[in-house]
């Protein structure tokens, strides 16, 4: 029976790959959440701007308009912060993606080594079996001649 001598290393690399995959998917999900937050800020700002445009026909105190404009500016600043945050998260996503690719490569190297060693083991077993069969045949032939 074939036993891969480096099975513990292969198992370790499989665990590393699984961990990297979980980290990648978590950070990717977080990135999508942050993009949704940004989109909601953009939608809120655009809604407020449309409300301001619609209020042009109605007389309003200047203080109310100024307050709305300050709020629009506050939302715009939050958008900028959110964009910077998203850029940082995208960098983390790229790093995690590279880590995942590296973990996959390392696992595949070990699996290829395992496959090669399994093939070599099968070949050796077949050779041994063939030699044993040849020896048995020679012995049977030798008995017949005696």
C-alpha cells in the first residue's frame, strides 16, 4: 500500500490554502459591503441635490438652504473617506489574492510529487509482481523437465 511520506506537509499546505481562501472571501465580502456604503452615500447626496433643485421654486430661509448645503458637503467628505477606505481594502484584497495563488501553487507542487511517487510505487509493484511471476514460471518449467 502506497503511503506518501510527506502527507503531513500536503495536509498542512491544504490547510494553508483553505485558510487563505477564507481570508480572501472575507475581505472580498467586506469590500463589497464598503462599496455598497459608498453607493448609498452617493445616492443620498444626489437625492439631496435633487431636493435642493426642486426647492428653487419655493421660498426658503437662507439658513435652511445653507444647512442643506453643509450636509451635502459633509456627505461628499464622507464619500471621499469611503473611497480612500475602499482603495486600502482593494490593496488588501490583492494581497490576499496573491497569498491564495501562492498557497494553491504550493499545494499543487505537493500533489504532483505525491502523484509521481504513487506512479513510481505502482511501477515498482508491477515490476516486482512480474519478476515473481517470471520466477514462478521458471520454477514450474524446471519441475516439468526433471
